[in-house]
């Protein structure tokens, strides 16, 4: 099978290409990205063909490879809440406009698309567990610009679904729920305060800056270890018995639910237990901050986000295996290893 991954140096992309190359000797991957810092040794693998470049510029390369490949994964997107409020037009342009063009080419050349939707599409849904085919997708007012990402992804989901139900496109939409793991975000991103919460907190611990609990940290997330997420994606790509055709599938770990406040406490404990930091003279304080001050007026939080994963269980025979503390420990250890020198 030939797979095209746009955004292959991203968090999901680089973990996926490494798993494919390790486990699927007869699969070939074609990838594009702006950078290469996460991809590592895969770059030298003869079954991986990489172009360093921008998807808004290298349109001919993309069209040629859509024609050539069997499955297309357009993973290029801005996916950090700080960016939704600071640059909503940039988010719309990249996440929606660039990607809808790729989807249209998949329609034109009759290619299967495996597309990253997001748990963010459920927004402020009040269901105790979010169901792919039943839950309402709930967003706030326009002045709360945070919702632009959710809306872009929702509209893409709807466009892809409409092509699919009319027989013009074979698709699988997957919805990651707060995946974490090695190389999630860089230290530089965290220095600007625009990392996702787990890497932001680990970076604060390393930099000896306060950990900020936005609005007290009572919001909850279900953190999913990336290796579990990638296992589900591999099954979606394999698509045995064509079970994933035109399906939307949550990929998350409902057992790993925790509040942001609990998260801060666990990460601080893990950091204090880490052999390189047991003897530190000071540790970050955990403080509270209002959302307006931390993110700006365009932000609005999401208080619960728990997936129902019956579809992933039944269609894929998949079950997440890695518990919360282990997922956090692995992510923290790897972040410290990657950034120890840079922090000094
Ligand atoms: N958050 C926080 N402090 C930070 C960064 C994030 O309290 O320094 C909160 C944020 O308000 C949100 C949650 O952590 O409720 C998760 O944020 P993240 O950026 O990981 O993305 P989300 O899960 O909202 O997509």
C-alpha cells in the first residue's frame, strides 16, 4: 500500500510513519512537511520518500502523489488553542481552505482519505461521553474566536461525509482525544505559552516558572498515550473487511480522565521524583489565572471531553492500554531528555 502523509513531521505524522516503517515491510510512505526535526531515522529509510516543503506551494507534487497513492492523510493543521484566539484567519486558511482542496483532489482521483477530525468538534457538548453518530456539536458565540478551529473541522467533516454518502469519496474520519507522548511540543513553543497543557506544564517545571491553572483547573480531559492512538490508526489504515469505510471513529482513553488541577499535581510529583530533579532547590508553584488573562477575550473553555469508544472497540478490535500516570511519565521523561540541554 502507498500512503501519502501531508504534515508527516507533526506529532501524529512522525509517530505514524515510524510505526508503518517498523511494522509494514510492504507499505510505502510519501510525506511532505515544512521541517524534519521530529522524523529522525525514517528519513533514511528507502520506503519513505520525503519532500521538505509547504503544502500551499508544492501543489503539483501533492497532486502527483495523490494520483500515485492509495490512501491520503492530510494531517497539516494548526491545533493549539492559543493560536485559535491569536490567529483565527491563519487557522481557517490552513486548517480549512488548504485541506478542502486536498479533499477535492481525493474525490477527483477516487482515493481513500483518512482525515483527522478532532475531539474539539464536540465543543461544549454536555453528554457524559461523546458519541460519533449521536452527540450534538456545540460551540459558543462568534466573538469567542476559539471556536474557529472546531467549526473548520466540523465543516470539513460535513463536506467529507457528504461526498462519501453520495458515493464520490471513501473516507474515515478519526477524532483524537488529547493524545500525548514524546515530541508533542517543543520547548520553544512552551516558552511562548502556546503548547498543549501537558507539555506546557512540563516546560514550566523545567524552566522553574509557575504552572497556570486556567480558571482554577477544574476542566477535565482524557489523555491518550500516542502509541495507543497510533495502534488504532494502523487498524484504520489496514481497514480489514473495509469496516472503516465512511465511518467516524473516536480515538481516546476514557479511563484516563483527569482535571487540569490534578494533572498539574501529578506532573509536579513526577518531576520531583525524576532522578535529574530530585535535588532541585526550588520547584514551580501551581497558581490560578483567569482565562481572559491567560488566553485573551476570544477564549472559552471546554469543561469535559470524554470519548465513547465502542466504535473503535467493535470496528477495530482496539482498546487503549496505557494508563494515565504511565502516559504522563513517558511524556515527561522524553520531554526532559529532549530539552535538558536547551533549558540550561
Ligand atoms: N490549560 C491550563 N494552563 C495552561 C494551558 C492550558 O489550565 O498553561 C488548560 C486549558 O484552559 C484547557 C486545558 O488546559 O482547559 C487543555 O488545554 P490544551 O491546550 O491542551 O487543549 P484542549 O484540550 O483545550 O484542546
